[in-house]
C-alpha cells in the first residue's frame, strides 16, 4: 500500500492531535512511525524531519533521545491539514 506524502503527513498530525501532544506534552520521534505499514516507515521519518523544518513540530532534546510536540502557534495550519 503506497501512501501519498499528504496522507503520511495527515496521519502523523492526526495521531499527535488525538493524543494531545501539544507544547509541553511530547513523544519520542521514533514512536511516530509505529502504526504505519513497514515499507513507508522511511518516508514517515523523512516527513517528520520536514515537519520539524517547517516549524509544525517542535523538537525537545532529552537525555534519552529526540522528542517532538505540536507547535501551538501553528494550530490553525495543523487543523487545516488534518480536516481539510
């Protein structure tokens, strides 16, 4: 099953919104590829890196790996991507 770039992006953001990973609440970067089929996981990591560069996701370096959360200032843009 081949997912489009837009669908990968939408699924990542939807998962994070569903779990309320905004601002101070964050999750491990590597955990976000879970739940995707195994073949597009490389594309998921590339899309996560792109979302960080765009400022939609905020990095939080920790002693046990990179964590990310949704950028509260981009809430309207995130909801537009998810819900259309």
